[in-house]
C-alpha cells in the first residue's frame, strides 16, 4: 500500500490539471502559432509560466486504484500487476484467468 500522502498529492495534481486544461490549451495554441507576432507569443509563454507547475499533465502519475502503487500499472484495468493477479485469481475480473499450457 502506498503512502496516503503520495496518493492524495497525485489526486490534487489531477484536479489541477482538469481545472487549468482549457486555459493551458489556449495559451499553448497562441504560443506555438507561427502566424502570431513574436511579442504576443512571448506574453502567452509568460502567462503559461505563471500557471501552477502541477497543472501540467506530465506531473500526474498513473497509480493503482486499489493499492496506490505507482509502478507496473496496467492502463486497461487501472490496476497494478499485483492487484490484477489477486483479483483475477479470486475471479473478480470477468474473462481473465491464469494462463496454463
């Protein structure tokens, strides 16, 4: 089980990303548009730098929904490999079973 503070910090980051997503997209569109004048693009970059750092989507970490484990995360299930194996062996995930050949 991951530390509760780490999981909460990541949840806070997710909320910030969602909150500033529209503003961030607009500023990035202006900053990357070559048809705009240089000073307009520069002011857009400055405003982008004023946004909170945790509003950047790359700062969010994928974590297991059950344990909060940050590594070996499987996107399709939203679980870590350990939690997936435990749930599959208990028959809690339909259509998934342990392979044997």
